[in-house]
C-alpha cells in the first residue's frame, strides 16, 4: 500500500492538569498498533486495550509531567494487520518529530519495524512483543515484557514440577515466528530437564488435524504443548479433545488471559491445562488492584493483560523522558539503556542494557471453562 492510501494518523494532545508553571518542553510520541483491524489469531479486539492503557498512564503521570514542565503530544498510527502496511506506516512515522514509538504489540510486527526504527535512531518501547530475537538488536529496541526464552523455560519447569511429564508433544504453527520461537525455547529447557519432546508442525490456517491426532494416539505422551496464538491454539485443542484425548495442555501468553473466545471454540469445560501470562486481574498487589479499580471506573469493564502492559510501558517511557537531559531520540535512547528497574502494574522489572526484563511470570490454570490465577514466579 502506498503512502497516500495509508490511514491518517490521529493526533492527541495531552495537556497536563493543574499546570503550575509554563510548559518548556513538548515531546511527541508515536503510538503504533492494529487499531482498525482485529488480529486473525487473537480475540483481543483491535488496539483498544492497548490505547486505553497507554492513555491512562499519561493521565496518571500528569502531575509529575507538569512539575517537570513537559507536555506529551501523541500521534496514533494504524497499520491494520497487513505486514506490508506495518512497513509503510513505520517508514512514515520515523520521518516525524516523534522521539519514540510505543507499540508494535505482536512479535512479527516489532521484528518488521525494528530495522527501520534502528536506522532512523528511533527508540521503540514494545509492551508485549516477546520474540527472543528482539534482544539481538544492540540499541533502540526496548521490550518491557519477558521474552519467549524465559517463557519457554518456565513452561518446561512447569511440565516437570507440576505435571511430572516425561514426554511432551509440541504442536507448533511453522509459519508463525512467535510460535516457533516459544517451541524452540521450551525444547531447549526440556532437554536440560531430561524431558523427551516430539514436534508436530502445522500451519496457522489449518483446520483439520487428523494426522497429528493419529500420531498422538500411537505414543505415550504426558502433556501437549500448544505454543500458538489464541484462536489457533483453541482450534487445535478442540480437535484433540473431541478425539478422546484427555492429556493436559500447555500454552504461552498467546493464549491470552480472558478466554472468552478460547473456550467458546473449544466448547469443552473438561479441558485442563496451564498457560503463562504477564498479568491477571486477580493479582492482589497494590499496583494491580489500584489499576483494576481505576480502569473499571473509567471504561466500565475489567482490563486484560494488554491494557496492563501498555500502562506499564507508557509509564516506563514517561519516566525515561523525565530523566532525559536532552529530549531527542539519541538522548532518550541513552536514558532508556541506563534504566535498571521499574515497578509497575505487572510487577517489578529488572533491565540490563535495554534488553527484555526479568520480571514476574503469572501461571494460569485452565479449568471449568475459564483461565484462573494459579501462581506467580520470578
């Protein structure tokens, strides 16, 4: 798609309330997401939760921004779900006055945008892109969530310690970078734990899994890892359970943490398993409970993990902007790389050289047709 056909960026001006002194610095931030088109692999509608969380963080930090004499100007960039459009929108936003971009919530989108952002020295703060490869970039790419490597290790540990699994089947969408990355991380840790694994490759567009089911019935597996996105995972699990297989399932953050569409597709409340997420509404920490209360009051609905991650990512970015001596892309990047820790709604983050942080991992248990808070580890 050519530039003239791109959806126009929507501009938000965020004026700090109770400004006691004249604003001396206006800083522009770009927000990039699939605002107009729902993902074909995830039930999270558009980029709405992402936008809600980010804007709430701006409001929550209004006083400290005012005291720092900083005004934040937001431009919203919509790339739908087309990879070509992701590249086109990225080419557009790097030519603006924005000193940073918040967004690219899926790993595939962040990986497409990263080379262009790095070339133009534009820092990216991504709330939820978990691709391990994002850590291979030396500068300008800053995830504020744990990555697939950490998630795969935790799932393997869960397999051994909770499920006592000795042999795990892995059904992975070979055309999905997130899925393959998570599968690889799990397999590596499973080998260290002496867990046998067998990988079955599918495509995200597949709807029939008869060959996989036949193979699953021939071998004595203890659990099944489905490291794919929510809707794909639900289709796979639905087919397997309907065939009479009752093994426990394992999944990553791609399963989401609400489960409405997930369990609607499965239509089997007897399904049991565990998945990993970044945050859950039942987290009882002070930051989490305050966030849920504020979000519910403003939007009349319970937030999901996307909203919480966006809130933390924007708050982290604002903290760096306030600390920066020079409000330029290079100046902000220097500050971002110096950040070592941040305590947010989704827990405490420990950073090193701007890479994906070590942080809390929430484990959910799938039972009775819903995802329920099970435990938290670090």
